[in-house]
C-alpha cells in the first residue's frame, strides 16, 4: 500500500494532453482532442491513425514506479480504423472521465515520449 509520502505527484491529464498536442505540432503532426475527460485525473487513450497502414490505440496507466506507461490496447499490429473506433467507444461508454487524443500520422513519425509496455 502506498502512503501519501511515497506517491509521486502526477501531471494532470489536461496538462499532459496540451503538452502532447504541442509536441506533435512541433513535428508537424496533427493531434486533436476527440473527447475531453476529467481535467485532473482522467484516463487517456491515444488513437494513432496511420490511415492506409491502420490505427493503434494506446492506453495510458501508471507503473509501480509512478511513471506513465502505455499499452497498445488494440494489439502490437495496426488495426482497421473501424476496430480502433469500436475499442474507443467501448472505453468511453465505461469511463465518463476518459480523454481521447487522436493523432493523424500517415508518415509514421509519431512516437510516444514515455514507456510502451
């Protein structure tokens, strides 16, 4: 069990989203908020759309060390956009605080700045 003194402060969801949009803009990659969640502690999904190459949805969580980690929620291989959208919709239905950030990256340049499990 973690005590308050052992917990690392976490970046608020809205700030992480804003920073990621800016990071994408610097790389000339389009990123848009498809759904706004809880501004402080909402879970985050990243839908990376590579268009003809398919989509990958990453789900964010925190590891044992308190650092943000990402899991390829739709699997390691890209899936059709309809499958990615269906996954996002299921998550949205079960989590009203969920953020969804859509990243359009047909050239495959986008990389997560944090650990991918």
